[in-house]
């Protein structure tokens, strides 16, 4: 573990020994967007929370103009429980990249980011506000009940596991799609890749199939659509409050 972090740190030192060229306004916009979209998992300052520290990450240290970090933000990492943020514009992602570069540089050259940061406490939200969000704006009560499927959930999972499960529920990467081809044939299967340009599935034959979106009709079936929609709606504080409430369901 020590050697791995030493390597990452040395890569970061090489990449950020020179002050990055950045626009102060872009960095501030990126900071705000990062806090809103990524802060709950990676920490508001990108130094880590339930998800990895990005200030000393190899991805950021290898990035120059967003060619490494940009696609990760846009497409996510399903294998690591990170959702895609496809709704963000190219400019928003570019601002976030500038913010991350600034944080990495400051970690090496100033005290703006502490070099030895502890894991932030998870229980920072308000229980009553979380309960109100659960039963109201969040729409959680439409599918879940404290006396039903969530009974004893806080005792069943550790805080980190509970946090991960409500934010990125198990199976969050398991969508299926029905694809109607130009000749009328219909194929269905788990989604391998989907964006505005391409749809790819694993067919019933076990083979990978892909088509340009403009040439086929696509219906994506997602049982966790409500959870995905929340990712673009709730604030960082909403998430903390909701977690605080769920943690009371012993």
C-alpha cells in the first residue's frame, strides 16, 4: 500500500511541479460543480470520502487537458460504483478538470489542501430533514418503507455500505435494452454501452452487438431510473440528510 501511494505521489509531483495554467473563474466554477456532483463521495475538496482521494490520483496526475479525467467524469466507472455524469456539458467538465489540477498543485506547493487528511465523518446531516426528504421531495417513500424493505437496514450494513447502497444501489449498472433494427428484427439484452451516438448490448446469443443510435429504435429498461434521476436533482446536503435518517433505521 505504501509503495503504491509513493508511486502515485511521485507521479503527481512530476505532473504538478509546474503551476498549471488555469483560469480563476473556471476553477471556481469547477469547484462549485465538483462539490455538487462529486463532493459527497470524493469530498468537497477532492481529498476523498467514501470514494478515493483524487488530489493524489494517478488519473489526475496523468491528465493534461482533460483527456484522462474528462471521459471518466462523463462515462463513470460502473465497475467501481461510479455513475456517469452524461448530463454535464463539455464546459462544465473542463471547469472541473481545471479545479482538480489546481487542487493537485496546491497539495504540493501550499497548505490549501492538507497533506495528511483524515476520513471525514459520515454523519453530518440532519435526521429530521432527511426524513422529510425521504417522504417528500426525494420520492423515496413511493418505493420504500422504514417498516418494510428498509426495516433494520442500518444494522444490516456498515455506514459505508449503507451510504453506497442508497446512492448507487446494487445492480445500478444492470440495464437492459430492446433494439429494433431497420429490417424489423428485435434484439434484447443487457446494456454494455449507451450514449447519444451508440447502443451496445450482449445478445441472447452471448455475443456483443452494437449499432449507431441514429439507425435503430432503442428502448432502455432501467428499474433504478428513479435513483438515477435523483443524482441530478438532490444537493450534497440532501444526500447527507437522507443518509443521517437512514442510519436511524436500526
